C-alpha cells in the first residue's frame, strides 16, 4: 500500500512539474515584458532637421544643381527623382504613420543603450499594430522623447514636435494620395 501511495504521489508531483513548466510566460509569477513605444512622427521630424541629415540633403541638392548647370540632364533627373522620393517618404513619416526607418538607422548603434536605460526589450512604433500584437501583455514605456533627443533638435524643432504629437496622423492611404496629387 505504501508503495502504491508513493507511486501516485511521485506521478502527481511529476505531472504538476510538467504542467507548470509549460505555462505561458504571462501565467507565471515573472514580471511582464516591457517594450518601448514611440511616435514615429516626431522621431522622423527630429532626424530630418538634424545637422547630419541636413548636410546630406544640402550635398544632394548641390549635386543636382551642378548636374543641371553642366547640362547633364540624365544625372539631374536621377537626383531630382531621389529628392522627390525622399520628400515623399518624409511626408509619410511625419504626417502619417509610416515607420521612421532612416531615423532609427541613423542611431542604430545607440538603440541598445536607449533600450537598456528605459528597461525595455524592444522598440516598437505605436502605429505598428502587427508588431504590438507580438507583445500582447507587455507593459509599454514611451521612449519618443529619448529617441528625439538623439538628434539634438533646436528649440524651434521642439515646438513643432510638440504640435506634431498633439495632432492626429493622416491615414497612410490618404497621405499617399495627397503625395500623388502633389498636395503635400
């Protein structure tokens, strides 16, 4: 009888241990994951006005002017098309919900430190519903200001960023249509 009881007890303990190791993370006593969320619009705006990006933009515009002055129509058209592409992408990022890819690429080396300081495991745009679904029970921490600071915006840009944050973004389809119509 004692042996039968020990077998039942051992089986119950084993089943209990098996069951508890297969619980999803949210059902355990561990703290929920924390993710950093940010508004991509101010981040893209701050990046656009950063000294590094303004220098690159001025250089590209100078190359386009030089090509036009030299009569190099093909080169001028290529550079002008690139400038229009960049402007359209920036409009999607600042006026709508497109991700601020170029901005984050610019500070890629600093992102691990920003995540560490904020105590988060990932950075996700607050407009990226698909990415947010990957963290359904995560606590969110707004890291927009930390990302914006990386681009050292001037007071004038900070005022504009404040206005951007207060406004509702255009739906991406609407923004694309306005770009197509040359209205923004």
